[in-house]
C-alpha cells in the first residue's frame, strides 16, 4: 500500500477538532531565559505555557526523531484544544534534501508514526528547507516529495531561497494544499501568499547577529495587522509563531499581537504586564524606585514620573520619541486642552472630567484609564507646571474621569 494511503487510513487529521480560526504562539517553550519574566520556576515549563497559549511549535523534532515517551508526555499534558506544530526532521530536509531515492518516504512514515499519538493535537508539519535549496535545482524534487506524502495532514513549506518566489511555486503548493510559510526575516520579503485552506506565519526577527535575538516594536506589529487579517479572512485557520525567543520576546510579542488584534485574554494581558514589570525592575538603576514607592508628596516628581500613573515605561519611551513637529496644540487653557498628535485628536475637558482621543491603543486602554504614547507626548510638551497640575488633578479623582473616543 502506498505510504500516503496507508497513513490516511490511520489518521483523520486535525481539521475537525480546532474551532479557533486564528491561533498564535511561540516556536518552542523550553527556554531557560524565560524563567523570571514568564516562568516561575525551571520545572513544569510546558504546563505553565499551555495555561496561556493554545499552540506551539515543537522545535526539537527538527534535530532528532522524538521519543515515544516525549510524545506521550505532550499528549497527556496538553489541555483540550491545544495544537502542536512540528518541524520535519532535518534528516529528511537537510541531509537527504527530500530525495525519494534516499528513502525519505520511509523516513517520513517513521516520523508520522511517532507523532500519531498526538492525534487531534497535531496541527501543521513544517518542511523547512535549506537556503541553498533552489527552485531551478529542486522544484521537481519537492513536487515528487509532496506527491508522496499523505494529504490528510496539514503541511507547510518554509523556503529560504528567493528563487522560489514565483507563480510556478505557488501552483505546486496549491495543487497539494500545502501552505506557503509566510515569514518575517532578513532573507525573504514578507509576502502573504495563501496556497492552502490554512495559513502558516513565522516571525523570526531581524537581529544583526541572530535573527531571533530581536524584539518587535509596536509599530512593526501594527504593520502586520492588515496582513494577518487578510490571511485569516481567506483561510479556515491561521497559525502564527514568534521565533524571537531571547529574553521572552516571543511571549511578549505574541501576546502584544493578540492584543492588537483584540483577541488577547485577560490572563495573557496579566502575563504581558508581568514581563514588562520584570524588565523595568531589571533595568532600573540601583536605588531608583518605581512611582508607587513615593509617598503623598509629589512636588519633586517630573512630568514623566506623573505619567507613570497612567502608562508603562514602554509607552512613555515611545512618547518621548514622537517628534515635536508631529504635535500641534490648538487650545491650552485652565479648563480645556486640545491638540493634534500625528493624525489623531486629543481633547482634555477638565471641567467635565473627560478625555477624548482616537488611536487604537487608547481604545484598548480606556476602560483601565491607561494613556497611550500620543497622550504622553502632549503632556511632555506642555509647560511642566501645567502638565503636572493636570495629571495630579486626574490622578486624585481618576475614577471620576471618563476616558472616551
């Protein structure tokens, strides 16, 4: 019996088990440097991870075949609805270059048999190719391999060579319902090609020495929002993974992306706040205390100190980077302040205790009385005495103030 037909009779595939149309996670979870910002302790990493994310890539399968014990352990510990993406072993992709004549069909059969206990918890299988794997030399090899593998799994191909960016490649993938892996990395442009009924996105980063030693900025994540929404709208399911694991950047950026998409859970937002607080504490010079450490006397505090009542250090830093030319104060009085910051408006009505603004970050934080970078820029630019009086006035009766659009 042909391998594809045999495996199709054994495994029904994951499509009917997953209800979420978009699931984001990280490329692996077993990183020592995540202890502190994300993990509480060195043990039980996966169980902790699975409390906050519904998916993860299994990185280790790229380097070696998994043991039966490992797969059984993941099956037992993964909560209902959790989905694993797994990398095809490099023996198949890098050592044997997907050549059927070198036994990769049998190697694939062995891998899928080992993964089979995951059943509905197994999602996409990533075929990650070498940078030297080019279209001109290997298009036929790839197509032969795709012909041989079972079609009832979700397969994705990650190219590392720009020669594959052509219509012929996308047609090969479409014929086999194999996803083109959408990437953000230094080697290839971030093209959002959809070639299957599901999509697969990987954010590697743009680190100078290592791609994945990188933290995405809010602006960079926002630039991805229309792409993610577009892909999500054209597929039954979209998987996304952040591979920039250094310093728990992957966890932070994955939750930030979900938050920007309006899909972050309250628990994930708590994790995000924890990571930010951990970084702020770690970077704070010895002897410097957070604003909450001060007593009621705030006369010696700067405008920036007052703003930390309403925003974290990250937003404050972004406020400081906005150019003066991007701010126009149109009214500045004792009871009313109006301004334009970039393409957004700001209105502070002190008499009625109402602040109006219209950026996305403001909308997300209104209910929590959190300010955005645009509000920060306004107060940093007004005369310091005026800013401090207004911010003190807001903070003294913060529950009585209305933040609205």
